[in-house]
C-alpha cells in the first residue's frame, strides 16, 4: 500500500522546521536564563552540555524507533504521507494498517517515527544556534584583542554540516527501505555526532579546570588503540542490529551449542544488498547471520579485556582514578546488556540499553582523549610563558652579581 507514495514530499517541511524550533526553544530558554550575565562563553558551555545530553537521548530514541520496527512508520520523508504529523495522514495510515495490520505502517509506528524526526529537527536547531554563537563570540574576541578560546568555531560549523549529512542518511533510511548499509551508517553518524559534541562540551566546560598529570606514553597508546577498536565494534554492532542477527546465537558462551558454529563470512559481510537478501536476490543464509553475530561477539571479548586493563591502569594514578572507574562501569554495562540480549531473546529494554552503553563509551573515550590533548596544549603554553620569565630573572640576577 506504500508503493504509490512519493518517497520525497517536501510540502510539510516548513511546518516541521517550526516544530523543531519550538522544541529547541525550551532548552534555549533554560540556557539563556542560567547564563544571564555570564557572557557568550558560559552560554556556549551550557548549550554544548544541553545539546550533548539531548543528542544522547535522541540516539536512544533512534534505537527504540529501529527496534520497534517503526523506521518505515511513515513511508515518505520528511513528513508522513505529505503531512506534518500522523494526524493529517490518518486516512492513509488506516488504509495501510487495514491491508497489513502488523505491517510497517501503523498509527503507533507513525507517531514513533515522526517524534524521532521532530526531536532530530530540534537538535539541528540547537546546533545552528551553537554555530552562530561560536562565530559571534570569536568576532568579539578579535575586536577586543582577546586571546582566542581553545576551540575554533569551525568545530561547530563542521558539526552543523555533519548533522545535515545525518539528516540525509535518515531520509535514505526510509526511502531505501531500511537498506542495512544505510541504516548502519546512520547509526554510526549519530555516534560521530556525539563525539563532535563531546569535544565541544569538554572545550567549553573544562578549559579552566586544573590539569591532570599526563598519561604515560604506553597508556595513551592503549587509549588510542581502544578507541579504534571501539569504533570497529560499534560498526559491527550496527551491522548485527540492522540485519537482525542478534538471535542467530541464543546461548552463551557457545553459539548454537558449538564454539565455532557454521558461518558464511562472505555472505554475512556482503555490504551492498537489501535487507534479508543476498545480492543475487536469494534469502540470506542463517550461517551468514551467525557470522555477523559471532564476529561482533569475538571482538567484544577483545574490547572488554582491553578496557578492564585500561581501567585498572588509570586507577593506579589518583588523578585518573575516577576515569578508570567510569571505564569499568561502562564495560560492565555493555557486558550485562549484551548478554541479556542473547540469553533473554533480545528484549527491547536490553537492546536500547546496549545502544546507550555504546553511546556512553563514545562520550567517555572522546572526552578522555580531548582532555589529554587540551592539557598537553595548556602545558605547552605554560612552558612558553614561564621560560622567558625565568630567563629574565636569571639575566637580572647575573647583572646584579657583575655589579
């Protein structure tokens, strides 16, 4: 019943933008009230924190949308059957629901999908305001001859460009009928957006904090390696979810009662294909789904061990002990929620919580690396400031000695 629907219908776009602006007005009002008399830097700091928090919530709601099979609740984009809400599209939805009562288009699924779009447009509005504030703040600093802030406004600009790209992938998710590669890229794009916002959050809120002792070169290399492994694991997790491969293994630690079950790696990791089928149009083999699941599980073992080691290593340094505890906590969270998905048959709460854990890990490790970089820059600036002063004092002392 959805084949005759125009996949792109921009007639409700203005209404959707208005809804997004109204949603953004609530956190913006809070930011402006809290930052009264604090200047543009305080507003940017509060806005970065609020946008990061709401984007984390949006990632969770995006997982909820996907896991409730609501991604096609409205078969067109950006509205719903050309309307700004399911209310206007109720007749179309009723017809589709009557034809397929358990199909992709129902009233409940349409509302879930549209609420996700409303929230995404609100986040986009907040990022637009952040970008404007970042550039106006930089202009005022230049006019006043002040020292520039630690973060260039180009970060906010790139974040704005990224959220537009993320919106394009959201549109393709619908119009390409949950094409696994597109849905996976959409999920990864949400995680990248979280990382970009966390960098800005740290820059605006931690710039005046006291520096922590630098990490050893070995520990820092571990952090970088774990970050790379984390992004690989998130990509694998997205591939598991978008191919519905979670239930390919419903026991632990074995899979299908075996340590090495039959697996079709070529079929499982054939990237450019429609949902549930191979490139030749045949149904995807169960052994391919098993390969998708098991590779994600094996990588999780490596990542978990590496994070346990890193948490222990960080806890040996008093200034980094809290960070080590956080690393352990998110590791335990992912272990528990991942196991729950397997042994409990992929319950919705556990699945959403597992996505939330991955998002939390992105925030934690991005924040850790950002703080290390900023602390290194701060020490370099201090060295440049202190060295000339020390030289001047030494020269003065030498002159007095000669006299």
